[in-house]
């Protein structure tokens, strides 16, 4: 069985909590900082990765891949419209 896509998992989790709109605004506003945020996530991996596990790794992967970042924003927009 294949794993659902990371952006889908994150967008669904945020939408369930009613955070789709605020998360979309923040991600869109911080788009120019994405490369710096990805590097910071790698730097913080030893501490936050241990504390948060798979959730942290999923966020880190989304930050590292521009296409995943864009897809997350798009999916959050779709969740807002539902």
C-alpha cells in the first residue's frame, strides 16, 4: 500500500484543526524564506527530529522541495473552499 503524499497529509491535518486559512497565509507570506527555513530545519533536526519524529521529518521534506511547498499551499486553498 502506498503512503499518501506528505503535502496531502499535512494539509488534511491542518484542515481538521481549522488552521487551513492561517497556515496558507503564513506559508504564502514566507515563500521567499523557504530555502532559509529548509536549512534551519536541517540544523534543528537532531533536537526537533527526536522530539517530534515523523511529523518533523514531513515538514522538513516539504520545506526542502519547492514543488511540495507549492502543493501544500494549493491543497490548503482547496481545504479552505470545502
